[in-house]
C-alpha cells in the first residue's frame, strides 16, 4: 500500500543524487511511498515496476543497483526474503502514528516495534528492537511482555488508559452537563419575548 511521504527541496541539489538518471531519481522517491515506517520493502522489481511505472519500459533491477552503489539504499537477504532498506529513512520521514509496524527485519534480523495507545492505536514512545522469536509475545502480551505495562511505561512512555467503567462514567457526566447547558440556553431564549422581535 502506497503512503504519503515528504520530499525536501535539497533533494534536487544533492551532489550524489544528480549522478543518477532521472528514472533512478524518480524510482528512489517512489520507493519512499512503498516502504513501511522503517523504510523497508521487499525487493521485488516486477512488483515495484507495476506500482510505480506501469506504462513505462524501465529496468527497475538495474536502477536499484545504481541507487545501491551510491549508498542511498541497502539490498540484503534475510529469512529468505530480499529486502530494500532506504538509508536514513527515519531521519527524513515522519510516518503517521497509525502506520503499522514493519514486518521486515533489518539486515541483522532485528524487528522494530512500538507500543501503541490502546484508545486510538497510535505509536507511543521510542521504538523497541526485538528478535524474531520475541515478536509474537510482544503483540500477544505474553511471555516476557505479559503484565509488565508499568515497565513499558517507564521505558517507552506507555501508559494504560482508564478502565471502560471510568470512561463511561466520565462520558455520561460530560453529556449530562452539555445537554443541561444546551437546554438551558434554548429555554432562556424561548422565554425571552425580545428574542422573537426581529429588530432586537
């Protein structure tokens, strides 16, 4: 799924980027939209071509190799999957908080995950780096991640939300206050004879 990303004006004056062909530069920008929140995507040239250049005769494999030679991307294979890592992606991009965690590990096999606000599912705190065998426990809150929300709060700023009962009570009280003010205002106008006078 393509995502909205930022492009800085300085991109066009970068002395190394201008060494690339126009097609390679456009491909590089296009990779940002295909990459996950860590700047990773599967290295599948045919799929990338269909996503970014469906009507053009472009050799994506060759262009990726050229971009790689200049150090703008890393190409590696991990867990039998070919991966593209965009160098310095997190330095230049600010993924939306709702964007899901990367399903691809870095070149050392480390996964990057985030705690999320239980209410709106946005990322909270700093990234957490896990081995493959820890990922499932992290999401299921089992194993070493079971019942340690207080530890996570200190380390990553994660704070559990109020209980649903507290939320329901607070919401109900707020609705009653708001409806009372609304009704009171309309009653005051209805009982004021001047409110019916168009000149008042």
